[in-house]
């Protein structure tokens, strides 16, 4: 049987509690209840590193002419049968008809509660319950990104160099392996080498490179003036962004 994520809620959920896979289908609404907004992690991507416990919020806004009694059940699901358990939702009334209900999710990558192939786009499965007995269910609301953290290093540039000389800026991009709790080179990713001259505040691309099977890149640069160099990675569907430290080269 395919192993599943075992995400536990922030609230007191027994370690032995069963975790139910959320329904993916959208159930029909009963009455005029509607889910109008689902926001995860305040709209930001969830990026998880190694051996870390992270907690983020899930907020569901719903409306009904009689008002909202609760939002429950709530689950979060993703690729390869990935699931997350959401804590009980606390509802705050916005008006006579509308409430926003918020819960939290915790995940500990050090306890292998998430796996590499579960990175990607996730969705919220939630049911809003109205005071008059109406309800609305959405099985694929509030899409958000759950990504693997990455690291980026820069090497090879001299601290001082003659004007007009050439140097090679090297970089290494790695991303976390949730399966093993460490970092490995990330191949076939696009990196940019940026330069900012002394006294300036604008970073300008000077090279675009693709990482090799070990996650390494290199770019030759002509050194014409003193300034700072760094590699940047914009991220991908599965991997969070990264940037290296800035390295200064004094040109004389």
C-alpha cells in the first residue's frame, strides 16, 4: 500500500487518531450557502525544509442568509495521496450573513510526515454549515503551493582582480529530500547570475545557466568594475526559490 502523509493538527489530536482522505469531488450545495474564499498561509507558498516543524493557517469564508454556524469537516489534499489534517475551525462573524473560520496545520519534516513526490499544488476540502441547516461543500477550493526548500551557493570569484580580466562564477543549487531529511543537487533548473556595482542599488542579470545533474552551474564573466555577484533561483512548481550570498570582487 502506498504510504501516506500523516500530518497532525496543531490542536490536541491523539497520535493514534485515524486520518481520513478528503473527498475530491465537489458536493452540491443545499440552499443558498456558499463558500466565497479559501486562503492558505495568508496567500503565500508553503516551503518546507529538513527537520523542521512548520505551522500555517487555513481560512474559509462562507455566507448564507441565516448566517454561518460552522465550517466542518475540513481537510487538505495534494499529489500522490498526500493529506493534511486541519485543526478545529474558529469562526469570526463578519456580518449577519458572513463568517470567516480559521484553523491551523502543522507538519514536522523531521518525522517524515511529507514525501518528495507530494510537492506541488494542493487543495482544501471544506463544508460550510448555515444556521438554517443549509450547507455548501467544496472539494477543490483554495489551491496553494507546497514546495521543497532549496539552497544556493556561489564559488570561484576572486576577492580582487585586474580590470578586464575574466573569472568563472560557479554555483550549486540543492533542494531538500523530505524522504531522507538532507539536501541533494537539483538538476535542470534555470539560474541567473546577477551583478550590482559598488554604489548602485540595482541587480542586473549577466548570465543565465541550467544546472547539471549534480545541481552545479558556471559562467564566465569579464571583470570591468568593482561590485557584487550572486546567483538566484526563481523556484519551480515543486521547489522554492533561493539566492546565494553576495560576493564582492574589487577590480583595480
